[in-house]
C-alpha cells in the first residue's frame, strides 16, 4: 500500500467507526459537542501513533504467548503519559472527557491496530497507520459531535446559530445511539454507490 | 440499608451502564444476536466486574494510595483485570465447555470490555451521591455498586437480545441491515430508560 494510502484509508475504506465498528464507547460518550469529539479523537490518536511505533519495534522479540499482555502494558503506559500531560497542560479538557481518557487503554481500535498492523509492519508504516486511523477516528467523532451539537443545542463548536434550547435528547444518551445509527445508514448508502 | 437500595436502583435503571454511561458497548453489540449467548456473556461480565472491582479497590486502598503511586492506577488495574479474566476463562473451560464454546472470542475480550475497567476506576476516583452528601464509596458500597451495575448490563443485554431475535425475522431496509438498525433500536431503548431518571 502506498504511503498516502496508509494515511487516507482511515477516512473511508477502513473507517474505524463505520466500517471496522471499533471503539464505540468513546464514540458515543464524548461526542456531545463537536469540540469534545475532536479532543477525544486527538487524545486517541496520540496513544495510537506512539503505541504503534513501539509495538512495531518490540514485536519481533516478544514471545507469541504473552504478546497481548505486553501490548496492553505498552498502551497503558502511553495512556498514563497522556493522562499526566493532559492534567498538567489542559486540565479543563481532562475534566470534560473524564473517565474516557484512562479508558483509551481498552479502546479496541488501539489494540486492534497493534495486533493487525503494527506487529507485522515496519516502524514507519506503523506510524503512518496510526496517523491514518487516528485521523479517520478524529474526523468521525467530530462529525458525530457536529450533528449532535446542532440538533441538541443549535450550535457548532460553541457558535450558536439557532436560538432556543435545541432538542435536549440529542445531547443525552439516546441521541448518541440514534445519530450514530443514522450516520451509519448514510455511510452504507453512500459507500454502496 | 436504604442507601444500598438507592445504589441498586440507580445503577441498574437510572444510570444504566450501557444505555446511560456508554460503557461496554462493543461486546453489547457483539454477542446480543442470540438470547442464550447474551445470558452467558452477562453472567461472565457480572462475575468479572464484581470481582475486579473488589480486588482493584483493595489494591488501590492498601497499596497504591499509601505508596503515592495513584498515577499507576490505569496500568495496575488493567493488569489485575487481565489476570482475573484469564482465571475465569480457565474455570469456565473446566466446568461448562458448552458455554465456553458459545462465548468464543468474547471471553478473552472481557479484558478490553471498558465496562470492567470503567467501573473499577469510577469506584475509586468518583464521589457518589446516594441519599445524603457526596462521598467516596466504602468497600461494601463499592461491591454492591459493581454488582448492581453489572446486573444492569445483563438486563440491557438480555432485553436487547430478545428484540434482536425478533428483528432478525423482520424486513429491514438494505442500508439499515445489521448494526445501524441495532444502534437505532438501542437509542429508542435508551430513551425508554431515560424515563427512570428522577426516581432516585
């Protein structure tokens, strides 16, 4: 696969949300607004790129039997680094995303890419794969966030353009499932053409 | 006693782990095709969540906090959970091979079920308000909270599996087939559960 292909595949062909259907929990929970979705996507991308790089480096020497625990420890280490960095530099964001930052450890996208890609490919390609899937995830989260924010509070990135309260249900739990479901339908419809 | 009751009602219905907190959605979607696997999976998750919460609570209280190592929470917890899941897997293989077969790939995946790590972290970091003032949970409350939360997980999963079995026989438009219609159904279910908010 070309280098450019590695970066762009996350957008459509291997879109983590709509095609691979991985990492649903943060996708649903943190997309209450466009900004939250974007921040969550970037945080996941940070861990994804670094863990992909390290795992592609160490995978030749890790015994097959213990490779999953080893990968999880690598991922958990980078999540801890991210937690400490966020607490120090962007405490506000850390507060908003809350539980879902430590939960990046168990985001199936990260472990999935480690297992399916990074453990079999070169360091450079793995880094690009991390960037590509990370961009796909970030953009998808942002799109879901934009839709929910428009419907739920009549604004985009905090810029209010519809007066009034909006449909509160879209900021709450049911809206997350509904928006994701209907966006999936739309994606399937467009992808088939 | 009243407080325990509040914890149970709140964790099962009001703050349902899947429908209100979005934890453990991947296995929720993955194994809810059939009622029998959904029940088995709920049982396994229930066991692991309760056990993991108790163990991680104790490790946090008597090891990480006194030594000032709370920043290692994430790593320590995930290792404990991974080990526990491994034990459950071995035990299940021994006593119920058919259930072991049915759960297949999803059993080792309980490790990466964010519901388990989520509840464990929530219990030691968040203040809960049940009845009177906000406070950190003690061990008894934490255990009840974990058990009730996982029962809520089982309830949502079994209800949803029942619906999906019905749905398999209905005529769904092409683009809606599979996961999209499943997500929309869960959305409606979450709306129904929203009706419980305010009772605690």
